[in-house]
């Protein structure tokens, strides 16, 4: 039941106190992100961890002036691939082959099958699919943070084009999709901290089909 208690403890922190998350806790959260499952094991996104105060101020300027961006300990930005290609995907598959000590042609059929499914689909589908994979990691990051009693607030409230420009993402074939400031709540100045957690009633939200 510890997981559920941790999830009850967490909330979308509105005011952080600027205190630093210890390195071991940050590493734990990043390890959870790194271990997150993804479609075909492609991990079609990268993670940027920002603690530079000047950069955080710039992000706040196009992040709807949300104070967590500059009051957090670290800002985690999830940047997804801007598209799929055989070259990009095969690089991941070839690493898998090498690390597992398999013959070089071990995944040839699988490579063709996966690209055969992806190739006919639109660029918009590619973009949405890679972003969805990043969101799986976002969810595990929030769970890991709660386990470490570190506050984390998922944010889509920023201008992606500005983030991409600031971090040079386009040149890397990436696009920013979501960010996660982590830190510690400033309880006396956070209007949300003591409010009851509200969710859709379970009997409405969950349908069991037996």
C-alpha cells in the first residue's frame, strides 16, 4: 500500500521553496525515467535536466510565468523524436543486438516488420507516437518522485517552439513535449497543499468487463 499512500501524498505543487533535491534522489527519479518501457524499446525521446538559474528564468518567460519553473530544484524537459526513420530505429535495434551478444542479422525481420508498420503512417502520427512514449516516462517520474517525497508538477504550459530554440532541439531532431519541475513544496504559500484530492467517482471512472 506504500505506492497508493505516496500517490495520495503527491499533488500538483503550485509553490516550491527553492531547496535542492539531493543528488541521490534526483538520480533515483532519472533512473526510473531511463528504465521506463517504450514501444519496441525505442525510447524515442531524450531528457534534459536543467538547474541553471539563467536558463530557468528564460523558460519561465515563455512558460506562462509559472513560479515552479524558477523555484524548483531541477526542471526535467522531455523532448521526443521529431519522426521515425529506418536509420534512427536501426541504431537502437543494433545496440540491442550488440549488448545481448546476438548475431548481426538477428533482428532483420523485426526491423522490417516495425518499419513496415510505421512507414505508411503520417508525420503527425510519428510525432504523436513519440510524444506518447515520453508521457509514459513522465508518469513513472512522478511516481518515483513521490516515493522519494519530492514534489513534481507536470506542465504543458509553455511555448514548445521557444523551448526547442533555447535548447537547440531542432538540430538534434527533437521537439519538446512536456516538462516536470521537481523540488519541495512551500506549504505556507501554496493554496492547493491542504485541499482535498478530488477524482471522478470510481464507479464512473472504472468499468469492469467480465
